[in-house]
């Protein structure tokens, strides 16, 4: 059986940077609680690895990050995640005199900077994003002039004839293009700020460049990871004859799915640890080669 592990795999630069910030902070503050506010990455294996290093994660699906701040002891050090956050969150941490470190990914920050510039120039911003995703929430908090265009159910209506079109960094370029083109038919003078990050684009291109003989894709990543789900969707669209299965790690592999196959590809999300993807490859090879 031919088993291809698509490159790049392992953490993207933004996730790697955020994890390094958390680990470095803990290593020089052994006697303090280091708390990640929200999911640093949407990957359970990665979170478990951080927990084993003494780094806590404070996250509750039904509670906002603002409310969770109330539960943090003031002598802790808080790490803010790669997805970005609202200015109000920083203000609340400051008012509670809690030390915090901003681990927002530089690619995400670049989109927030452009949004702020456009808002200051009095333009509306049409933000193509996923409802309730932390990156979208952070973008929407920048200004009342930012309007969410839900990628799953796009609708848009602004007064500005030259709005800025910008998007969440982890979508597929195809999805973004579809919504952008629809907006452009109504707002011909809209400015487009390309914002799918390189880490996402490289992973998407690796899938698109695979030949049509591929029979099965395993897409490795967290069930809540937007970029992982985007890769699975893209694999389905671009290789309709192939089976696409989203797995967290090798334990999710059902041997029956591999029976009779000769060509399998493994794609992995930007928040999937390198060794998890490598273990998937080694495991499949050990079964069939
Ligand atoms: S997926 Fe892209 S935007 Fe998100 S953390 Fe990684 S590099 Fe940054």
C-alpha cells in the first residue's frame, strides 16, 4: 500500500509560537499558575501535552472568556491564544491586575490591523468568518463597522459602497472566493484583503495537487479545529471519488476502512502535533506493508 503523508504537517508557525510562549513562561515561573484562557489550539492531544507540563487550560463551552477571567487567581500568568481576543478582555485582565501574555498569531494580527485601518477610514468591513469562532469574535470586537458574513450562510448589507472584504485566516481559498465574488457583484468597488494564511494555503494546495488515484484521505486533527474541517471539506470537493475520514489520532483508525485499498493520503491540520500524523502513517504501514 502506498501511504503519503502530505507536507507540510506538524504545527504551523502561529501555533508553534503560541506553544513556545506557554512553555517558556512556565519554565521561568515554576511556582506560579500559568493559565491559557480558551483553547490555545483546537487539538486535544496538544492541550493534553501542555497540561502534562503543568500548563492549565481554562475553557468552558457555555462561558465567555470575559466571564472566565473572574475565575482566575490574580497571581497567575494568563496566555491569550493564537486566535486573537477583544481589547475588552485585556482591559478586564488589567483591571484585575492579572499578568498576561498575548500569543496572537502574527498573520491574525495583520488582518486585525487592516480592519482597524479601514474602520478608522470610516469604511464598513465585511468579515467572512465562522459564527462564534474565537478569531471571528475578536475581529467583530474591533469596531461596530465590522459585519460578519457567515461562511455557512452568507448574507451582507452595508451602506458603504466601498467596504473592505476580509476573512478568517483558516478557510479554503475556494470557499472565500465564492463568497467574495458574491459580495463583489453587489459592491463592485469593494476592496479585497487576501487573508487565508500561508500555513492553511500550503496544506490546501497539497491536497489539490494529489492525483485522482487516491482512494482514501485521513485528515488528522481536533474535532473543533476549523482548519482541519476545512481540509476535510476540500478533500471531498476536489477528490469526490475518494473516501475522506477525519481522525484525531491513530486510535480512531478503523482497519475495515483500509481493506482492499492501495493508495492512502494523510493530511493534517495546523494544530496537529507532528508525531500524531507520523504515528498515523507508521501505523497504516505496519498493518499493510
Ligand atoms: S493557521 Fe495560520 S493564522 Fe492560524 S495560527 Fe496558524 S499560521 Fe496563524
